[in-house]
C-alpha cells in the first residue's frame, strides 16, 4: 500500500530527495506521491518535519 501526503504538507521538499524511486513530485500546493511508483518504504515519512506522508 502506497503512502499519501496529507494536507499537513508545508511543501518543504524534504521528502523528495529521500524517495529512492522518485515517486514524489510537487503538486498543487502540496507534494504528491505516485501510488504506482511508491514502494512503501517509508523513507519520506522519516524525514518529514510535519509527518505529512501517511500510510494509505
């Protein structure tokens, strides 16, 4: 099950560099995770200062 970025996202970009499969991109106001690419590793959740990436 892929991760999803919640509305808590502050668009800091910390998660982008942590993703080993480049599944995260800048969306409309917040970052988004491509569920087809996400490997559910949790790296993004580990670096997010506001805990925006959540298990979907």
